[in-house]
C-alpha cells in the first residue's frame, strides 16, 4: 500500500461520567483504514464501537488520542465522513430520491447534480420504481439499501457503517450482505464497519479488529485471507469455519479480560518510549 | 363502511335528532320566541336577514383572518427563536403565559383606552389569542424530532441551520397544524369579543344590537353564523394539514393535543 492511511486513529481514550463515577469506554484504540479497504470492528455489545464512531464523526472529542483522515488532523471536526446507522434513519417526509439528494447537498454537491446522481443510482440498484415514494412504503431491507446508497454517494473519504444489518431478520440480513459485498467490490470505497456478528465480519472485510469489552482495546488484528471478489457463500469454506472458531475463542477470553492487551503500532504513535508497549509486528499494511 | 357510519352518519344523525326534538318541545309547550325560538323560526329569520348576516359575517371573517395571519407569523417566529435560544424562552415564557390568563373581557377595554377605537386594539387582542396555540405546539414539535435522525445529521456534520431546516421544521409541522386548528376556532370567538367591545360592523356588533333589543331569534341566528364560521375554519385547517402532512400513514392522527 503506497501513501498514508485514509483513516487513522491513534491511541484513542474516552470515558463517560455517570453521576460521580467515571466509566472508561475506550482504553487506547489505534487502527487504520487504507484507501479502498473494508475494515471491520468486531466486539461484544457495549464495547464502545458506537462511541468510537461518534468520535470519528466529530460529534464528540476523545479524552486523549488523535484522528487523522488523509493524514490531516480531524479530531473533533464534523463533516468528514459519510455514515450509515443501524436504523435506516430516512426522513419520512422526503421521497426516497430526495432523501439521498438532500444528504448529498448537505455534503456540498450541487442540487441538480445530486438529484440526477440519486435517480441514476436508484435505477442501478433496482429501486427506480420507488424513487418518488415515501420511505415508509419500503421494507426494512430496502430502506437499508437506500441508507447505504446515501452513504456511498456522499463525496466523503471514509464510510462509517454502524451495525447496519443488526435490525434485520436473518434471511434479509444474508441477502443484504451479499448485495453490499457486490456493490462495494465494484466501488471499493474506504469502509469502517461495525458489527458483533463474526460471520458478517469474515464475509465482508479485508481486515478485522477484534475489540475487548469496555474499556475497549484491540485484542487482535486479523487479515481475512479470502480473495476478492468474494463469494457470498464463503462461509462454506473450512478455513472460514476455523477462523470463526478462533475469533470466537478470542472474544470469550477477551470477555474475561485475560487476554494480554496489545496495541497496534503505527509510525505516528511510535514515540520514543512508546515502542515497548506495542507489539512491533502488528503494523498494518506495512 | 363501519368506520364511515361511525365518523359521519352517527354524529350528523344525533345533531338532526336534537334539532327535531328542540322543534317538537317548542311546538308542544308553546314556548315564546323571546325565550327560546324554534329552529324553523330561526331559519326564517336568518333567511329574511340574509344580506345583513352575510355582510356582517364577512366583516368578522376578515378580522379573524387577520388575527390568524398575525398568530401564524408571530407564533412560528417565536417558536423558532425560543427553540434556538432557550434563554429567551426561559425569560419570556412566564410573561406570555400571564397574558394568556387575562380575561379578554378585562383586556379589551384596557386596549381601547391605550390604543383608541380603531383596528389596533382589535388586532392586538386577536394576536394575543391566536399566537399562543401555534407558538406552544410548534415549540413542542421542534423539540420532538426523531433522535435517530438528529444523530444521523450530527454524524454527517450538518450545521445547526441545516438541522432546523431539514429535520426540526418538517418534524414540527403536524404540531403546527394542531395549533392552527385550535387557533382557527379561537380566532372567530376572539373576533366576536373584539367587535362586542367596540365596532360598527361585524357579527359581534350585530349580536350586541339584537341582544339589547331582546331579539332572541336573531341572536340565535348570529350564533349559527358564528358556529358555522368556526367549524369552517377548523375544517380548512384540517384539510390543509391533510394536504401538507402527507407522509404519515393514513388513519394516524398526530401532533400535540
């Protein structure tokens, strides 16, 4: 990989205070997403994944640590990412097409161009027929397709997808994964994806960061070995099953917090003296 | 079919039944018209005075519309300002609530002392009445926007103005219309009170005149006109709501009540 990472988090710490008690949520997270890479954060519920997204989105500032996009400091700055939440979060008073177009204009796309782009892509994903309908006539899966398209078309460097399929039933979910896989492999955007489904992470990602319970740290970074373009039934391969079992064991141990804390070292956080806390062979895409 | 019977047939039949009963009672006990005129008698009187009633109602209608206009303008504006700057809301809301609790009958003469006999005191009175339901329902609506949508806009870096324009204002529309429906009916009542206090035209003025002359039949005629106008205003507001707030599934009434 040439050049710098698209998104880089360096030693992010964050805590919430409830009453007088402080609840540490993130205990030093470092990770990178390379250009055109699909990276997944996998962790148990309550491991601070959504908090991490709020920090990346600039909605909150981390207590410590830095966030870089294209090598530029964006800590606490909004408007740098596109976002797909767990709930489709479409505006009920806008048509499907206007939902996409208005998000694009918020991101600075000229209005007419935004309308045309939205219409073209809705046709392309087979939702041209419902472009002028209100979102409520769509099924949950179709709403999530629109929501994904909205995130995909925003002219932003990094797409953050926050458990986008968690609210869907199992069949729709498998369907959506295959759909997303195909569309993403055509477009190759830089994606940071959050899930607590191991299969989903292994099916979709180039790399996975496995997180511990709160305060979250990176338990391990896994490079997913299956080639691209990836088949949606990659889960049938023995290597997939083996990897899944490995991650499951890792999460179980991590849940009991017996796993040694590891930290990813990147050139930017390799300060003198910091090196001994890092596992040096972990540098991603070195 | 069942729902249609429940929604239209039943109340209309009850109303017609009550009017027939009224007519029968007046006929049966030979009640004098100055005490209680019969519906037929009222109808006849209204027909005789139709030109006058129409002209007076028109005058009241114009006054009420001015009040609604002022109420919408001031109500929407202050709801937005209060929503964006909570300090202003905290500072002003006690005063505004106090103005809502002064009886119109007491306030009217004061306004005439301060502002004279022209249109000014009437407009102030109407604005005070029409403003409040719209401002307060809309203020509620602005704060009720869906949390998921709010979070989404925050995550994509939308500005405060964009959040207001794209999320809070559309989300408050059902609430605005709830307020408008209340204001629409209040505006007629308030216009009547304003005319009662000092005017040379309008259905309120007509009402005072006939009531002082013990012309009970004409008083009832005026009441019919007033109720008719209030219902019509409510109906128009409800129709506008249906035309504007089209994204909600049918059969779900919403907003502040």
